[in-house]
């Protein structure tokens, strides 16, 4: 990313933290949407965009997970009686929620 040289009076702006889903979005833009990637990088909005996508994906997953767990039958009673089955169901629900978030937010 290119930056203009200034006279040193302004401190460099701190880039926002981008997590796992933000990095996925960034690599998707680099590989499949180079025009949008270049425009975001030139306007210095790339990291803000990726941070927003990361936050949106995490909140979407947190919203979907209880619904998927309920529909899969992963209850507290199952957790007490058969913890390995409960863990397997929750892992499957997590994978489904991540795929939904990736399809809706990251790979568009």
C-alpha cells in the first residue's frame, strides 16, 4: 500500500485489527476482485473494510449458531448424557455457520 510522505507532524494512523474472516476477505479481494482491492487500498479503506467484514461475520455466526444447534438437537441434556455426540453436533453446527457467513459476507 502506498503512502504519501508528510513532514512528520502527524502520527501514522493505526490500522484496525482484522481477524480471520477479515484476512479471508482481503485475500479474496486480491485474487478475484483486483479492481475493488486496488480502489480500497488507494483510498486507504482496505483495512477498515476488512475489519467491518470480520466483525459482521463473527456476529452473523454468533446469531446463527443457537438456531443450528437447536435444530440439530444439541441440548444441555445431550451434553450431560453424551458429551462426545454433543461436541460432534456443535462442531458440525459451527462449520455450517462459518460456511453461511463466508457465502453471505466474504465471497461476494
